[in-house]
């Protein structure tokens, strides 16, 4: 279940490693549209990217909804980075953030 964001630390651009910024100027952008843009960008870089975490500033939601576990970044971002995040795609500034891991073939 997705709940309203209860993150301890506000997100800042400098917290995002391997960031790619996308802009969408075609009117109102909702979560689903932003996710499609981010998924397409991640797929350009890896054939099967895994979405680890996301943040929707406009709705005040994020996933996974984990408790604060880090004093330097939001909990959802700490979660993604601790699981090998390779790419953070932002859409329209920090309105939407999607964090992906690339599946590595051994």
C-alpha cells in the first residue's frame, strides 16, 4: 500500500547519483505519464531496468514506504542506493524521481 510521504529528510538534487533530468512541457503531467517517460529513458540505457524506488512530490508519495534509516537522504532513496541503484531519472525538476538498477549479466 502506498501512503503519503513521511520522509525525514527533504530531497535535494545533489543527493541523486547518476542523474538524468527530463522535462515535459506538454501540459499537466501525472505520475503514470512521468513513469512512462522515465521507464523509456532507463530502457535506453539497459534492456531490462528494475525500478527500485520512486517519488511523486506533487502527490506527496513515495515507494517503498520505509521508515527513516539515514540522516543524509530520504529513506526511499537510501533503500534504492543500498540495493545497487544505477540511475536516477528526474522529470520536471524534482516533481517525479524514479531510481533504477540495471540487471548485470554475469
